[in-house]
C-alpha cells in the first residue's frame, strides 16, 4: 500500500486506471476526505491542502478534529484465544496489554 503522511494523518494512494489520475483518501477517521491529481507532486499538494482544510473546518465549526487513532483498542476474540494470549503474555513476563502491543507492532512491521 502506498501512503502519504502529514500532521499525523495518513492517506492511502491509488492509481485510477479509468481516469488516469492518482487518488488519495485519508485513513483512520470517519470523515470521507479524498483528493486527486495528475502527478505525485500535485497529489502531495492536494493531500496537504485536504488535511489543512479539514483542520481549518473543524476549528471554524468549533469541533475537535478526529485523531487517526486514540490509542485505545477494544477487541472481541473467542475465549480460547483470549486465554492463550493471556498465558503467552504471562509466560513472557508481560501484561496482556504489553504483550498484545508488541504482537501488533510486529504484525504492522511485517505488513509494511
């Protein structure tokens, strides 16, 4: 996956074969914010403008901008997975939260 970063926001970048343009979309927030351009440099400018416009709109409306992630993650897993994860965490001398964070970090690195 190709991405761009600006002010803590990430955008996924794709090529639109039909229209022969680059298209980006902000990830990790509920608002749908997309942008497009013909070149990478123009796409970067459109991305920066999209993020900056979003932040300006939030300020003008008196609302707090969404953060791409809060740091809190609620997972629902089968009880047997929860139990095995708890045992693995305890066996490594870590809390379940510490252990899960490390596992998720490894998965993210492997997927990059």
